[in-house]
């Protein structure tokens, strides 16, 4: 019935979160100009997804998340959480979402169990419905249930923040930079939990600076820049947009001259490896190899590297969206992890 009214696909109740024309302007204080942190964002987060919200520093991610969490008041626009309008149904929309914040602000005088009990009280969860021990167990804090928060390590505090976000069994869990500066063990615990919760049906929204992580974890990604959404697509489609390829060839002896071919950039690394860059919609791998043979180079070994989310991100957030970053193979690429020079 709802489908008839709305044409089906865009029906609010199909989405975990629907954001329309969301704006946030921070008032300038002490002579500072005002700051438009969000300039009219439209965003739909599908139910059941692991959704990545990415953007460079200052793009507006925290502002967006804090609006979802009810910590920042929007300037205009609408936010609907699990079908509940934030303004018209504040209680239901708040109950549908749990947020694990970035800051480790915990009351030092509470124990983890105490902190969860207080949180449950805030959400009006009856004693019989509380699952504090189960949640502490999930985040690996069962043995610290009675330790004071001030005695907990940074990692344990993060676990407790995750536990607090889960107390009221939200439909949607938001994680703001959950793995910034955490050790490998905690990172693995977090991702294992995220996967488990998602399999149980929870919608997950996360921001992360680790694009490899976003690529691995997220079904769908939105990229925001300067307060505007500049892309939203499935992770696979975003990656598919990039057709840049890098072929690295280990020649069997020092080379005399670089191969030349149209639309192919060739360079040599200090270790003698040959780096050829091309676009798969312009040039085939065979054409690249042919140019290599033409230059009299014999191949001892070869590998190719595809674009990853980092490339997509850089391409989209560089000043001209249609201007793919041009790689100088003699220079390490920004944040590049696969090409070791
Ligand atoms: N309380 C505030 N008052 C004024 N300006 C603010 C305030 N909070 C954020 N801003 C500004 O709004 C813009 C967006 O900030 P926001 O923290 O949302 O970005 P972000 O994408 O989360 O960045 P980061 O990854 O660095 O946290 C920035 O230019 C920031 O300086």
C-alpha cells in the first residue's frame, strides 16, 4: 500500500535513514565567519547495510553523525531514522539509533556494568529487559564489569563505548572513526562484532580514515566533501568507475630504453622495475606488453595493480572530479600502500 503512494523504491520505511536537504551552519563566534558544514545533503542508508560515510578532514562527517545522534541541532532539512521523523517523533527516532562516539568521555566513577545500567535507565529499559552482562561479554569486558572506568585502558574504554551504544538494542549502530589509533586486537574485535551484529540484521554506519577497511567492510559508500555529497554507490560500483591500471614489469636485465605507446606512461624505479600506467578502456594489457617487447625488453616477472578505494576517493575529492590523479611513478603516491618504491 505504501508503494502506491510513493512509487515504491523511495518509500521512507525501506530505508534505515533518510536525510533530505540537510544543512548545518555554525554561527561564527568572536569575529569568525559562519561556517556552512553541511550544504544540503540528501542521503539514504538502506536497511541491513554496512554503510560507509567517507570524506576528507572537515568534510562534515562528524556534524552529520552528531545530528543523527541528536547532539547537534540541524539548521534545516529533514532526518528520518527507521521511518521516524527526528522532529515529529524524537523519542522513537532516538531509540532506533546507537552511536559509538570518537571521544572517550566516560564517567570515571562508574564501572562498566554501572555505566550500562545508567544508560539503560536513560532509555527507559526495564530491569527485566536489560542485557548488561551479555553486552559486556560481546565486547570482551566481562572480566572488567566491576572495574572503575578510570582504571580502564584506552582500548577498554572504546569497548565500553560500543557496549553503551548497544544497550537499547538499536536498529542502527553508528561508529565514528572506531579504529582510529586502536591496536590490532581491538580492531579485529570491533570488526568481528560489526559483522556479527550486521548478520543479525543491524544496520551499520561508519566513518573511517582507513579506506582499505571501508572497501572491505562496507556494502555501500557515500563520499562527502566540503559539506556536499559527491558520490553514493555500492562499493563495487565505485571501484568499477576507475579504469586506471598499473603494470609492473621486472626485466631480466637492465633496460636500454623505456617502451613507448599511446596512452601509456612508462617509468623506471630505482630497483630497475618498469612501471607502466594505462587505462583499461583505452589500452589492452596485450598492447602494453607488445610495447615492452618492441623496446627489446624481456620479462622476468610481471604483476598488475588495480585501482582501489583510495584512488576513487582521491579522484573524487581532488578539485576537479573528472580529473584523475596523474601518477608520477617516481614519486610515492599519497597514502599508496601497494606500490613500494
Ligand atoms: N562547533 C563548531 N563551530 C564552528 N565550526 C565548526 C564546529 N564544528 C565543526 N565546525 C566546522 O565545520 C566543518 C565540518 O566539520 P566536521 O567536524 O563535521 O568535519 P569532519 O568531516 O567530521 O572532519 P574530521 O574528520 O576532521 O572530524 C569544519 O570546517 C569544522 O571546522
